[in-house]
C-alpha cells in the first residue's frame, strides 16, 4: 500500500473513532438515549452511525441490532414506517430519507453477512422463535422494503447495485446445514422473508429497478443453490406464481441467446451450479406453465433455458457406470474426470420432467397454432416455427440425457406432439421449404431437428399401438399420411447416409460448466436421425408386410444404381454400411443377389461343390432325422461349409440308385426338414395360420430338445447356404429371433388371436378394471400341465388396474412371444449362425427372410422357366411334344406344379430370383428308345442333380398329363431315375 494511501486510511479510522465516541456520548453505548425523534430527518443519529459503522466491529453491530429493535418497537406502536423516518412531510425530505433507509437496509444485510460464520446457527431462525441479532437485522430489512412503501424501488435498487444476491447466497450456503435443526414447519425465517420481498419486486410494475449484471442476479446467485425450494418452500410459491418466474426466465433466456456464462462456482463437484439451476427451475416450471397468464414467449424461453442446461448434464441412467478412458486417449499429466451428479439432484430433475410438465409445455407452445393454418397455407408461420424449434431442441436433448421410459409414453399418448410435428413436416415437404431453426447451425437442413424428435416418439407409438388402431382407426396417422411420411424419411435417410454423410461425432459433454455455445451439435443430431429414421422405416415396413398399404417399392431410395450395388458388396464402403443400417433402401432382388454372391464366395473358398468331399452320409429313409442328427451335429463349422454327399437306404436296407451330384442332397434336405419341423415330432407347434414356431413345452417331449434346436438351426442354415429352398413356413415372431429382435403386442395375433382379442378388450375397457380381479400372473398349459408364472416380482399380489393395464398387456405379450420360446430360439440361432452370418440376415426383414428360406409361389412362373430351358436329344423349343408339354404343365393345379418342380429339381419352389438363376439350367431330353410303342408307355424320369427331365414323345396331351401326374406323385425317390 502506498504511504499516502496508508496515511489516508489511518486518518479516516481516527475520524471514525472520534465520531463513534461522540455518538456514544450522545446516545449511549447501548443507545439507551435514543427516542422516536432520533429516526427523523432532523436527527444526526443515522448520519453519525453510517459514517463510522463497521460490520466487523462488535460494538457497532450491537448498536445496529439495538437500533433495529427500537425501530420494530416504534413501528408496532404507530404502524407508520414512513412517518418514523420522514416525520409528517415525506415529499419534502424524500432524498434524505431514501438515502438513510437504503443505507440502513444494506448495513443490516452487511452486518449479518460479515459475521455469518459466527452466526451460522441463527441464520434460518424464524422471528417467532427468537430475537437473535440475525433475526432483528433481517426483520428490519423486511420492514424497510415492504412493497407498499414509497422508497422500496430505490432501496432494492441500492441493494442490487451492491450485489445483495451474492451476499444472501453466501448466507444461505453458510447456514443451510443448520437450517434443518432450527426450521419450524409452516414458519418463514427472516432470511426467507427478505428474499420473498426482493424477488417478486424486480421486473413487476410499478418497479423501476434497473437491470443488473446477470452474474449478480437472483437466478445466477440464488437459483443455483442446491435444492433451494427445500430450504425456502414459501419462496417457491412466490417465484412460481404471477409473472415473477416469467421475468427471471426471460432474463436467463437472454443470457443463453448471448452465450453468456454467468453462473457462480459450484458448491461441490456433485452439485454443479448449472444442474442445480436446472433442478430448481424445473421444480417450479409446472406451476408457472399452468398460470392463466403464462405466455407463449414464456414457453419458448423456458424451453431454451432447459435445453441449454440439459445439454451440459451427463446422461442420467438407471445405474451408474464409470467412464472408461483408454491409455491411448490420455497424455502425460491428464487426469480422468468422472462427472457424477448427486443422486438427489438427478431425482429432482427427472421427477420434474413428468407427464404434467410435458403436457403443459406442449400446450403452452402449440396452443392455438392449428388455428393459424389456412386451407391454402404456404407454410408454417413464425410462431409455429418458434414453437417447433423450442420443443424439438428441448426434447432432443432430453432424449439424450434422461431415462426415456417416463417421457415417451407421455409424449405419445398424453400430447398431440406427433400430429403437430407431422403436419408441420408435411407442409414443409410439400412446398419444399424448411424454415431455419435457430438452435442449429445455418447449414443444417431444417428437417433435421423435427425428425430427431418425431421419429423416437412415433417409433414408441408403433410398438404400443394395436392392429385395429393402426389399420382400421388409422391412429396416430392415416395410412395416406404414413405413405407421405415414408417418402420424407426415405429422402432424409438417403441424404444423410449417401449424399451428405458425416463421421460419427464425439458427443461427450463438458464436466465443469454448460457449453458456451447454445447451438446443438448438428453432426450428432444427423447421426441420431439416421439411426431413428432407419428404425421407424423398418417398423413401417413390418406393418406393411402384415397388411400392405403401400407398394414395397416406396421404401426404395431413388439413387440406388449399379454402382451402388457394386460398392455394397465391399466391406467398409459407404454403400455397404447403408446396406447394414437401412437395407430397405435397396430393392429386395438386389439384396438377394448380394446375399447369393456372398454365399457363393464362401462356398468357393470352402469347395462346397468340389468333386472330393470329406462328408458322406448314409441315411435310412425311415430314420432320416436320427441318422442326420447323429452324423451332422458332430461336424465342425469347416466341414459344414463343405460339400455333403448323401446315399439313401430304403426300408429293405438297399442303397438307392444314383450318384449324388447335388440333387440327392437337395432331396435329403427337403425330406429331413419336412420330418424335423413336422408338428408331430413335437419340437415345433403350428399357429392357426399353419405357421411354425418352437414348442414352449418341447422339453416335456424330448430330453435333449435344446440340442435338437441347435441341430435344426444348422440344418436350416445349411439349406440356405447351399441355395436350397425348403418349404417351411415359419411364424414371423419366430423369424424375428433370427434377427435378435423383440416382439410386441401387434405380433400376438399370429400366435394367439383369442388372447390378443382379450388383451385389446382390456386396453379399451372403460369401467374399473380392478373389478375383473386380474393379477400380474399368467397361466401356462402345456400337455395338460398347468403352471402359474408371475409377470413381475410379486405379481400374484399386484392387481391389474386402469393405471397399469398397458404394462400388463405388454408383459403378457412379451411372455408369450419372447419369454416362452427364449431357450429354444437361442439354441436354434446358435446353430444357424454357424453357417449364416448375422450381417447377411440383417439385410432382410422377416417377410423377406421367409422368401430366402422357401422361395415364393410368385416364382412359379412357367413362362420364365420355358425361356430358360435347354433341349437335347432331338427336342427343340418348337417341337410339337415340347409345345404340348408346356400346355399340359400350365393346366396343372398349383400343388401339382410344385410337385413337378420337386420331381425335376429336388425342390418344390422356384429359384428366388427367377429360373435364369437355376444351376444348372432346366433341361428336357428326349427319352432313349422312345420310338417304340412300349417306350411310350414308360413314365417320365428325372436327374435332379442336373435339373434334367427325360420325356418320352407322347402323342396326346391326355397321355402326357396322365404319365406326368403318376410320376410326380409316385414319391419313389430316385429309383425312377
């Protein structure tokens, strides 16, 4: 300190001491000589007191406390605060009186603040409990800033200029630990009374207090105190009602818009200021949003602030997991910082974003917007754009931060969010103009943020909605709108994945403070949208497969061409990644070709069609399953990929004629799959539509049932691996297990239509469901043995009510569709994946997977077969016998056409991509020695290994039809060949 400044300070202290002694001489050391007139404008009492007052001086504090006690006494006597300080004419003495009052009020707060550590046990005491120094000092402030007094604005302004909220914050933080000891239920401490008067005064008419630096404001200094409303429940009511919260929330929103970081240092690492601010705001937001005068602007501001603060919050999960940082990511001197939010603070935040809050926020933002749309609306107006931007920004961040289970159902069924966003997106798409949303950078497409919110909520609805709601009632969107939605999602997905791809962004969050930039990271949102849009389109494709409402081609991207297909077969290319994430963008035939080329490549590497083979089976036709199981289940994956040659032995023990060039193996595969998947064998059951699924009670029939399911998985995979179609119609909910997918309520009709009808009845039951006496249990009945299983722990004691019936419905569906067949499906899948890679199967939905397994009746195109047939032995395409043959074949029933195809090729279904892909091509040969009459009585024969039909030159259609039908129905194996 410079000598001159030191001398000046010393001189001032001496002068203060002189005035202090004069003051004591006049008024007494305990101000025992002070009367009512000493408070008036003519008295020197306050002038002298404020001159020497030092908040660290014990005697000065004592004087100030006694002054407060006297003021309280005088006011109680007269009821007139203004008269006490101004006499009979306040207007003429206004300047002096106002100066003294504001100095007095600040001195009282300063005195408590400077001695807060010594007074910490008394800071939250109520005036009814004690007349302690802090209580007297703070009650004096309460008297001096009553909103009815003429000087209130000037006093509050003076306090604000001296950062009163910072002083009060430090008082609260210091005394809050002792608050629990001294608090009295229903009573308000003097400290809370001071805050209660200051907080609503600011920003309210006729208040003329100037705006202060946001760093020293109420919201930055007080609202960042952890669990503020638990300390001051009355202030919570004051803040939430009226226009108080709107004022402060708007001030916070301005800071967000200006990228200002105004928050103080954290109380602790587990209680960061921005998270405490978020919790306190959200805890009162529901009340604020429910006020009749709550404005649209309030909703926008609130959404902006919560978005900003939520963005900085670490993801809140049901169980904590430590952040893992690899050694490669660390440099010398780095410390691993794990951001852990206090559990009670997490609960405060998640509990506040409840159904009531979400409903109120959407109502405030979107109320009346639908009225703004005209019949020829050219696009959304500014207000609707602002509402969509605010709601979507908040919800997108909420989805990434909070547990979703208590958010999605509310948004889906308690609000009209899906419909509102859909109408917005539909109009924007129709006019090809997407408004700029301020929450994203300028180059981000305008559809990005709405899709980021719409898709997750709509996806959730698709898992809960039942078939009647979706198809008949057309809820939540009409089928016409869904077709439009498919186009929007398809175009957006193609843009994100192919035209304008981005690398996977680092979406980590700050561990110390909220981000300075209020913009949401566009790359992270693009990645999210590409994921959820893919999931929604995949779900809609499933709905379309159940009951077609749009052409399958609606899911195909317009830009898929030969170059894309060629790239899609190469691992690591962008096209290959698209094929994995959004296979529906690529036509099924193209994907099937890719799949077949992948299989062919693996077969070639393993010599599956080589001349030499290590695996030779000797199979008894009447013990085909047992023989195949004993020989095939012990094979290694390497041997399974190789060729298997089969020799059949008939019931007499005689080997059947024929060398297996592939045709006998086809016959073996079709026969063994027919036997293994026959419901009579007990491993599989049949739905009412004759579709197969694992028998939940298979263990009651076969001791080694799980090993058999593993074997059957291998068997099916081997058929697909070799390109052999087998006529096994699987239930869709079982095929989903090959894709590791979860089944939902809308899959239940294919398994148990009656149970589905009962559950839908409960879903729409309007009376009191509890009267039905249902509990969270389910009865299993397998082969006459009844067992009871709880759907939830303690489920036999949990009654089904109107509140939990949806949970009950989905637990029942889960039990039947997923839980009961989980072991069988798991073992089947393990066997299946020994030959068929997961990536290959994931290219196809369940409907398409069935086509890969069994082919399609649509592929029985005999015009296509005729165009891809070779002729030998004197036959040609225009030979009269050949002309007659094709006419006869076309006249057959579908069942006999399938039998004919099996007779010639070993498989009753046509090739997946048409007969031009048949290997080898179908061939008709003139039967040897067929000129004689005796030869004309012979039956047609075949060599399935070469897809060859040996056809005598019959002279009439009737004769040819009779001989062909006899041959294809003989079922004598290859002996006829």
